[in-house]
C-alpha cells in the first residue's frame, strides 16, 4: 500500500512540476515531459505491469488537465510504461545509459505519435517542421531532466524495495 501511495505522489508531483514550474522555463517553446520519465522509469525498474499502471495514472492526469481527447495520453503513457518493462531484466541501478536511451526513445516515439494523431490526421503534413520545432527540443529537455529526476525516482524505488524486503523477511 505504501508503494502505491508513493507512486501516486510521484506522479502528482511530476505532473505539477511539468504543468506549473517547467511551463515557465521553456527551451525552444518546449518543456520536458516529466510524466514520460516516470512511466518509462517504473517500466524498466519494476517491470511491464507496474510500468503500465504508472503510465496509465500519468496519462489520466495528462488527459484530464491538458488533453483534448480523454484516453489519448493515457493510452500512449500506458504503452510507454509497458514497453519499457521489457527491459527490466537488462536494468542495473548503477548504469544510467540504458535509462537515458530508453527515455529518449520513449519521448521521441511519444512525440511522433502525438504529431501523427494530432496534426497529420487533420491534414497538416509538416512533419519535418514539427520534428525540428517541437519534438526534438522537447526530447533534449526531457533527456536533461532525466539526469536529475531519474536519480530521485531510483533512490525512492531502492528505499521502497529495501523496506518491502525487510517486511517480507519478518513473515518468513
């Protein structure tokens, strides 16, 4: 139960940071996608199932407060968490290269899916323009934010896992 509450608080704090703080510090008119970092991180740290649920929770917040269609971000973030869960067995706490690469790929695919669904389906075929002016700046900013936010999430996850192991050993 403590893990669920902690994960909810992490999602809530990153949502508020993304919407209220980082929206004032834009880089090339884009901000970091902190919710992608959270969904992807829990996917490769904890596996497909938890990544999917964290992505679902992050997506609901994004849809309710920023989205134009309920379920769009929820679906994308759920896929991000689930797909990153496939790399759970390759994940090592000490190595930041895998998280940076996976979060970067997740952000790029999220940006491309958003571009396709929001712009291309409406007849706006300026994909290159969206790539240069929206997707890539957001990707750079998200990777930079990953260097800090990922370390915080990793620390919290380690503490929760240690506490879960201690409580599990009491019952054995």
